[in-house]
């Protein structure tokens, strides 16, 4: 099996190569998969892609013409894949629905705590010999109301951590989790969650229904000074609406591990360049905004599980043993 891994970094090569067997011949490409790079797939049996690769209808058509039979996502989200086109072309599509969900959940909570207690600012002050506490005032997490939008594996793990902090946890999801309810969370309508939560954390997939779920209207329904956390997908929020909400002091704290236009920025070193994204640059000027570069998944445990599930999916496809747990499309 000849497999092409796109958007590859050294840690991808390490984790995947460690688990690959003798049946697999893997080529690693640092470039994103898109119209300009799809020619690299000639002669491959499968392609392995990540969150910012473009697996649109036109790319899939070219993959099919080259004989590629499987698109293996090494992530949970699949908003960048045209599943209908893949089905029509007979290309299997698999993903990694669950990989150490605590990794992203813990990162979301780390963003909350860092923003709340100004850890990043305190660190820089102490490095400069400044031990003044003015401007570092936080609040107790215990007793605060936290809204979790989406209670899949990651949202559920986040809710459990916050229950441990003594928070009141409100959840919104079309499919309530009985175990979470038994643990003490309350499922409510989205508008009620927006209105009552001191902290809102997004953990839902990106699709046509959730695109710009957080917009000018939904931000207007939130508490003044709300904390908003997004570790899911950048397209869940309207970035300009975030900027407006920050300027009006409606949003008091903003933690992002994802960004709507991140494909041009994230997973690359731009430290010696002038960043051309004016919206991102404006967002990063706010003192109450904390942005990380899509690293929520980045733990040893998660990378190992991602590699294991991804390569297992490749084997299952080759053996025609595709299940409904990890395969989104079976030809």
C-alpha cells in the first residue's frame, strides 16, 4: 500500500512510521493537499490528510483518476472533505473520531485558567522583575456557570473537568448524554446557555448548520464580559463579530486554538515574516485575547492514538473490512 501523508510535520512522521507495518510504503509531504499539489498523489493507493488540507470535489476527481481509493483523515473533523463526491467516486473516507479527548479538553481548560488568572502576563512580569499584582485580578472558577456547546467525546471530557472545579455546567447538544446528566450537567436551549454562562466553550463539529454559530446576534445574547473559548474549528465563529464584541467589552476574555483562516498561518514558522492577515493581526492586539496555534490535540497520547487509528483504517480499507465507527464513506 502506497500512502501519501500531507501537511506532514516531523512528529507525524515519527508517530506514523513507528506503527507502520511492512505492507505500507509511506511518503511524507509537508505541503497541504490541494489543487496545486494533488499531482503528487499519482501512483498512491491512499492519502492521509489533516485539518487544513483541501479535499474538495475537484481534488477528489483528480485523486480518483489517479487510482486513489482512500482518504484517511488523521483528525476527527471532516468539514474539509466533500463526502458526497467521495461517495459518487467510490473513494472511502475515514477519520479518527476519538483520540485522547482529554488532550483538547485540558487545553480548553488551560486557556480558561490562563485568561482568568493572567498567567501569561504574570510570567512576563516576573521575568522582568515586576511583582506588581495590579491588572492580574481573576475570579474563582467554583460556582461559575460554564456552557459547553457540543458534548461529544471532547465536550464531555471538558464538562467533567469543570464539574470537578465546582462549576455549574450547562450543555447544548441535539443528543444529550445521559451519563453527563447523571454527573450533574443540565442540558438547555442554546439561547439559555448563551444568556446564563460566564464561560462558553465550543466543542461541536463544523458543518452547514454550525458555520458562524457565534456571530453578532449570538454574542449579543451573552453576558457582558463573557469568556469565550474555541478549541474546535475556526469557522464556528465570525471573527469580525468577535472583534466587534471585544471592542464593545461584551467579550471580556477570548481563548482560541483555532482560527477561520488558519490554513495560511498555522503549523508554520512565520516569525521572520510580515503576517498579511489583517484580521488576525487585529485580533492579536487585544490584551484579553489568547491564541494558540491549533495545539490542543498535541500530546504524546493523542499522537499515538491518532497514528494507530489512522493506520488501522488504511489496513481495513485495503482488506475491505470497513466499519461504521471510523469510516464516513464506504465505497
